[in-house]
């Protein structure tokens, strides 16, 4: 009789474990939407949300660190996403694959169905500056090796969004440099700052002429521009970040700038919509 009770108790515990695992899996499935991989890059609506995708995982030859998702339906650098499996529930498969591929002379491809969170940086980052997005995998639903001939990532075709992102970083750095030191003043400032540009320094409105005078009056010094966030709304691009300026004193300058991109990626194609610059002394 006692043994029957023990068996019944064990079966009940197993049942509860099954229900818990089933409910946890169902909860993940219910809270994630199935999204076409290429569509992720076309709208900010998916950024930071739990979604399910199907994509090809590319593993570079002899380089276990260069892993990224791509699709043959949108095959250029604008649609490559760095993969991050550190939070995946079933990451044992990934560790096994990593060991298998770290010494291979040819790239390895896997067809993956995964649930996770997508972040679009809008500017190239990551290893070799190849990626403008990242996909953090929470769960691997399936992963199968592609053994037949398959189109590899197209790294040679034009990537308009990445090219614009690169141009934006350069343009914003030059614009901030114009404020930081007279040795870096770009004398086309007058063409990119319009009469409608809204500029504030330390929360005080500054007109175009006064901003240019301030730029000319700055002291020379070393500086570093760090971009923390980029946003895009049609042809309007927003850039937020920090500049560390080191001259006779140390300053930390935060900026929140918005630009209008017109026809191409040259300096004159950008116009300043607004700039919020705050100067903080660092002791």
C-alpha cells in the first residue's frame, strides 16, 4: 500500500513538471508574434519586442565569433543581424555547433526558427562594422544544417541604409567637432544650419550666428564622440550621444541632434533641424 502511494506521488510530481514546462512554452509562444525576417528592418514597431523569425544563420570560417542572421529574400548588408545566444534557454546546441565549426575552412549555414528580441541600431556596428541590428535569441525552436548549395550573404551589393548610417556618423562628428574646437570648424556650417534650425546650449536658445561665433571661440583639444542612440522617421534622423572633450579642462558634452537628409550622403545633403547641447564639467 505504501509503495502505491509513493508511485502515485511520483506520478503527480511528474505531471506537475510537465504542466509547468508546457505552460512556460505556451506562454513564450503566446507572447511572441511570427514576423517575416525582412520585415523586421522596415518598421521600428518590432524593436525590443518578443518575436518569432525564420532566418539563415551564417557562421564564418574559422571564426566562431562572427555569427549572424540573413535571408536570401533581402540579401545585403542592410539586413544582416548579429546573433546573441547568451540568453537562449536551449543553448547546448549552440555550444556543440561552435565546437564543430571553429576549425572549418568554409562558412557553415543553418536554417533557424527562433524566438527573441530584435534591435535595429540604424548605424553599422559590431565586428568589422558589418551589422546595423542585433537579434537576442530567447528560444531556439529548430536549427537544421543546410547541406545543399545555398546563396551566401551578399556583402558586395550596395547597402543604402548602412551607407547613410555611416554618412550620418561622420556628419554628426564633424558638426560636433565644429562646436568643440576652432581647428575643426567646417566653414559650410552656414549652409547646413538654416534659419529654422533650433539650437539650444545648456537649455538656452542660440541663434545661428551666435552658434557659429561660439564654435570659432572654442579652444583646441582632443575629443571623442560616442553615439548612444539613433532614430529615424522618414528622412529625419535623430542622434543622441556624448562627447568627451579634453583641453585645459575636462568636459562632458551631451547632444541630441536631429537632421534632415535630402538627396545623397554628402555634407551639403544634410540640414540641421534641431540641436540640444549640454556642457557638463567633469572634475
